[in-house]
């Protein structure tokens, strides 16, 4: 595996000095986790950001009633815990591994601040990334609060199309090869797996989508 995998997969790090970050990786061990392990809990001290080398991470929080709210599910090459960069002292969310053999690179906030001081373009990219992540989260929470389950699913499919969709010449639609399980999708849109299955089958009967375990064919993109 390339020592600069994060330069190839995360836009934030394409502009980092390759020698500096390669040296950092050579002298720091990556942390390994098993499925269901927590990287951090709510109220823990916020002193690091994390890059995912392998595996999937669920970010979420618990309501006062004890219900879990999933904010995002992240995969290889993605960054989380980024609010520590802005001075967050305690976590207001948890980060939990969804797969065995998950590998994560922790970066202390002072180290990242040093990298930011040395590279103004990188600093702007970091803040742009954080702004984008916050806006995306706000939109998802608005959907959870104010939209019905079917609308949430259609919006999620549109987002998947933006991230993973490619044109399918045979149908004129968009083929989406995605990393999510049905449990992941149900968590992200705030519903149960049986309800998700019913809605997916309804959309298939309506000619909106076709799907299998790892691919969704979006035949009609909702407005």
C-alpha cells in the first residue's frame, strides 16, 4: 500500500507536503479496532482528529430518551473528529467502528495546527471541508425532523447518486455502487430495516429504482 494513500483519496491532503506527512506516518502507529469498538464517546476530551485507513465508522449521538441518532457513516480516506480543530473541548458525538480490522490514523490537534500554519492553502481547505460537513449534517437533521421516511430515502438516494453514481447507457438512469449495508441506510435515514425494505420494493414497483445488494439503479431522480 502507498504510504501516501491519504493524498490519493482525501482532497484535504492532496496539498500537504508529501515528505512531511510521509515522515509523520513512518513514526506513528495506526490504531486497530474491531467491530462495535468505540474510537471515542460523548463527553470525552477532544484532542485528536482521525483518518480512516480501512473500515467504516459510524458517527452519532444519543437523545435524552436514549435513542441513537446516526449523523454519518464514513469510510476509507475520510476524516472525523474534525471539530477538535476549531477548539472543541469535549466530544458531543460518538465514533463507533462498523467493521472488524478497522485501521485509523490519529493526528494530534497541535500537529495538525502545525501543518496548517505551514500551508495556507491547506488551512483554507480544512475550513471549507468543515463547513461542507456541517451543512450536510444540518440538511440531514432537517430531513429527519420534518420529512416522512419515503422523502428521506429519496433524498438519500439523490445524495448517493451525487457521490457514487455513474451513467447507465442501457437505461438512461444512474447506477450507484455504494459501500452501505441496508442497516447503514436505515440508520442514516432514521427508520427500521423492515420499513426500508418495504420502501425500496415500493420504489422498485413504481419504476423509480432497481437494486441488488451493492448496487442501486436510479431510474427517476426525484425533484
